[in-house]
């Protein structure tokens, strides 16, 4: 009976951790979506952000700084600080992504989001249920992500529709793979964490997991929007 109780407690602990990860991910997405919608309806903020290249790039650099800070310094900060930085990053990301409400029709944004949500769900289920070790897949997809970043930077200057087209399709594959890999990694984190682990440490682990899945979702959505999105022009 005691062994069964121990297993039950372990299952409850794993479920609570995973639920916390997905709750924070959804919270981040909600903050991003609401902020993007609000900014897109404010001429003043739009002009301030996109009318001045310096302001825009400062925001982009701030976002990168927050991601690297959370990822690299999470062990040195409290759970509350990690949470606050994650929400701040989600809000800033909403500001810079507000342009999609201007560039694309609402119907195409909704369609891309729906496709993204279903794809993300399928990949998460696969990552959670598969018995195959996805480490090699994750490493390969990470290399693909680096290639996408380099190609995207180069295409800023080349402005080639063909390269942009290729990046979008390759990006879908990369973030589909990363979603499955990150889900499996979060599962392993939940299963292997000690039962007596400090609550603040667990909170930081949940924020890290949420950040990984949030980035997978947002980038997958953007790639799909480029492919299926209908321009307002």
C-alpha cells in the first residue's frame, strides 16, 4: 500500500509540474496576444515603435537580453523574479509582434493560429508519449535553428522572396521537431526532480519549460503565418 501511495504522489507531483509549465506558457501567449492587439490599435504607440528604428531595435535587443537572462541566470534569481521577467518578455514580444495585425488580415491570423495550435498539440502529445529518445532530433533541429537565424539575417539585406519562402517551410519543420523535443525534456525534468525539491526551484523549472514551449509556439505560428497568411495589401 505504501508503494502505491508513493507512486500516486509521484504522479501528482509530475502532473502539477507539467500543468504549471503549460499554464505559464498559456499566460505568456495571452499577454503577448493582448499586448499585440492593444498596440496595433494605438496609432501613438505604433508610431513610437515602428516610426523610429532605434526604438524598435532597442526593444528587440531587450527581448533577447531577457531570454538570455532567464536561460543563463535562472539559478541565481528567485522564482518570482524569473516569472516577472518571463511576463515582461511576453509583453515586449507582443509590442514588436503587433505589426502582424497591420500586415495580415484577421482571418488569416486566426487560421494560422488555429493550425499552429493543432500542430503544437500533436507534437506535444508525440513528445510526451513516444519512447524514442529525441535528443538527437533536438540537436539536429537546433542546428537548423541556427541556420534559419543566419539565413534570416542575410535576407534582411538581400530581401529575397525565395529565401523567405524556404526559411518559412524549413522553420515549420524545425519548430515542430523542437516542440516534440522540448516536451519530452520537460517530461523527464518532471519525472526526475526530487520529491523534496524546494518550491522556488520547482517554480523556476516551470518557467524555463514554459519559456521553451512559448518560443516554439510563437515561432511556429510566425512561420505558418508567412506561409498561409493573407496580406492586407
